[in-house]
């Protein structure tokens, strides 16, 4: 996450360096536990740039478990930065099912599997325990972890290694690839937060103001998701897109965010319930007039590079 580049933010959150010797840019690390089916952030946190993403994930998971009002079985998707014996054992102890992508350099028991779908046993040797200790994780030598290894071939010809603690009776080999692909919803959510909601465009430079803006923007994005889904449900019920070229359409997110900036405050400040409901329905109707087609099986290359902040101190968002 880009932050206002001051000595205070560098000290509070950490920093990265650029090609220019001695030049530092304040950065933070944020972690989001995101419901890809309902398009809602369940828990999120903003932390230091040098924090461990698995530790932040645990923080979000603990928060999620506190929110439970009844026993619920959760399945969480993780990208290839998360697999570790310590983290998988943690998920197992918490009763959480997982599906995560592994790097090609992960434990040899996993990489060397010969079948596309098999269960392997990983033992924490003294050498592995020593390496984990260096990372600040404590696992006793002799600890055993069982994990199901699924290897699927991508359209690029690359073999993707997926790890899970869900049995083949509940999750078939054929269903594992499309299930993991749902994690793309997290990437599009981050894109929305950064470019449509401008979550890195802060109204102040103090840590308290930065975190206030951060959590307010996540809340706003959740409210937008609720309204987006309401409008799309109405769109399907009215069948107003049946005569159009594509089979599936969704609300134009850019229009949604732009209109929400102008309408949300008015709806919140309206005391009359009837008038507020009327404003809400009128807003949903407007959204349904601004739709875009859903094009399946599109892929995009991720652009990762260090740049100076894209938002200046003179450019602040209105909401």
C-alpha cells in the first residue's frame, strides 16, 4: 500500500527503496479476508510493510472466528505466498478447510508426487524445525502433517500445484481448478480498492488519519457491493438483458462508485424511511441502466513494480 511519504509514516509502517540511492518510500502491508461469493470483506488490517502475510492472515482469521454466531465450516483460498507447515497446521487446528497454491520449490514430498491427485505425509525434520525457528515459528521435530496434493495443467502448459485438507469425496479433482480460480475475485477487489475507491489516496499524513481513511474505504466498498448485488438481482429478475448480445451482464463498477459518491450521504442523512427507500430504489434503477458484458476466460498479466506515489498531497478524494 502506498502511504504519504513522511518520516513518521516510514517509521510507523516501514518503507521500500528505489533505484535512487538513499531514497525511501513509505509503504504498508494490508491483508484482507474476502468473501468471493458475496463480494464482502469479512476482516481486514493495515500493518507494517515488513510484516509476515501469514501472521496477518491469522489475525483476520481470529477476527472471523469471533464474529461467528453459530458453527460454520469455512474454506479459504490462498495464493502461493502462504503455504508453510506451521500455517497449514494452524488452519487444521482451527477447523478451517483450505485450498492453496504451492511454489515449485516447496517441500520435496509435494513437488515429487507422480500422480495428479494424492495424499502425502510431511515430517518436520530437525533441519526443517531449525529453518522454521529462524522464521520465528516453533514446530517440534517429528511433527507430521498430511496434505492432499493436486496437480493441474494450465492453458499456458504450466503445472499448478494445489494443496488442500479437503478429501476427494468432498472436492473432486475436476472441481479443484475452477474453485481455486475463484481467488481471482480477490485480485479484482484489490484493483477496485486501489483504482476505483482510491484507497491509497489519504486525506491526512498522520497514522490515525491514514487508518481512519483505510477502514472507511473498505466499509464503503462493502456497501457498494451490497448495492451492486441488489441491482444485479433485479436485473436478472426483469430479464431486461435477454435481447442483448451477451448471455451475462454486470453493473458497471465505475458508474456505481461515481454515483455512490453523490447519493450515499443524501441517503444516510434522510430521516424519512419512505423517502430513503425511494432514493435507494431509484439508485438501483439507475445502476441497471449502466451495465457491461461479462466475458469469460480472460487473463491478465500482473504488473509488479516499485513506483513513486501516484497520489499527491494536492489531490484528495471527495468521499
